[in-house]
């Protein structure tokens, strides 16, 4: 399989390139950059690669991409995929889009949360929301790869929402991310002196993953009216912990809740439900796993679900590879690390 990758200068694009290099079904990777006019050594495009790296970056050309490849990964910033997608949609060419451009189905919602002009309703109708462990793609070729916070939150909530085990208006999410989740662009919040030995709430009630999460929850259970969702930056390189609080309906026990999660994820190779302990971020860093843990307070009726992922893998590049594997009927785990970095 020949694979095209546009956007290797960001963290997610670089991680995706590394995964593709080790994928058993990908003998060739072609890198494209929209700002090039001629073939350029890849190390000149991304200085994280040393001068011994022989690969070349090619000028971006949609027709050439489709002629020379079987699938395109777009690891571009918000707003770019909107401008690039039309030729691929017209020819129904496989695209896995890591940006947020095609995750929402209403252009007005995208503009409100991303502050950019997004795709048309017609184009959005041809996209598929690739939450790879739960949604099943019926051969739709434009795949919107979910956001990192959305992935951790939705995997933590799915058994509760789909089985109608909680009060629909009770969902509160306190999600914390490492600094790589903020991207490579410099900002005051990610400056070393601000981030080191600190914890910061950011985008309070304004994070762009909120409508994405709510849309999927409503698709599973239309009675969900809203969620309370907050994000914080913590001084680690990578990883997300979503602490999810919900009010459980009467008559449901800890055993019932455990059973709902076990049933939901019994055939999911990347989802691990812990029996007693709650997961920590280091238990997933370097893997495509999502680890889940439950703590139910029978006295108050509140459940804490802890969901942890590596935001660069399960929350971005790893899930993108998983979507490619499913689209081309490969093993879900092909080319993906199952074991975290441990020490």
C-alpha cells in the first residue's frame, strides 16, 4: 500500500510518519508539502530529522497524490483540510483527516467553535466520524479522525450513555493534557516558565472538542442535553487523563457498571478496563491503548470514570492508523504499539 502524508511539521504528523515507517503493509510513504515548488530533502522541511535521512518532500498536487497513492493522511492545522478536500471528495479517494474540519456536521457549529469558515453541508455529509473502537465505517472514504480529548471522553462515557445508566444531564468532565496537546505554536500558556511545575485551566467552556463530544453522545442517546467540560494543561510531554463524573440511576450497582464496560469493550484490543485500581497516564504513554477505571460511590450515587490515553497516539496518529487498518480490512493492531513505555 502506498501512503501519502501531508503535514509532517507538527507533532501529530511526525508521530504518524514514525508509525507508518513501521507498518507491515506500508512499503512506501510519500510526503507532500503545500509550500514547496520542487522536491526537497525531508530533513530541510522537518529539522527533527537528521541529515542522513534520505526521504524527500514533494510539492503538493492533489491529482499526483491520487495517481501515486492509495490513501492520504492530512495532518494539517484547522481550516487547511477545508481548502484541500474537494478533489478527493469528488473522486471518492480515501482520506484520513486528523484536523477538526470534518468532525462536525453543521458549518455554523464549526465556525462558532473554530472561528474559521468550514466545509459545506454537502461535503460534511460525505465524511465519517472515525471513533475507531466504537463506530463502524461502511466504506465511507473521507474519515474525520476524532480529537484527543473527544477520544478519551467518549471511550469513557460510551457504555454509560448507550445503556442509559446515568442521568443524561449529569455529565461533568475534568480533562488534563500534556503540553504536546497544545501543538507546536508558541503561546504564553506553553512557555516553560509558565508551564513548568504548574497546572492551568484553559479554554474554559470554549474548547473546540465540546461540540464534537456532544454530537456523538446525542447520536448514541438523544436525551443527553449538554455536558460540563473543562480542560487543563499539566507539565508533562504527552498524555490525557479525563476524569468523568456522572450520576448513576437508581438500582444500578458497581457490578452492573463493570459488566456494562466489559460487554462494550470485550472485543476491543486497545481498551483495558482495570478491575480495582484507577489508571494513570504513564500506563498508556507510548501505546495506542485507552485504560479505564471506575470508582462508584454508592452513598451519593456518583460514578467517577477515569480514562487515560496518549494524546499523540490514541488521540491522533495511532487512531488514524487504526482507521486506515479498518478501511483496508487489515488487522486493527497492524503497525500499532500495544505496550506502553515503561521503566
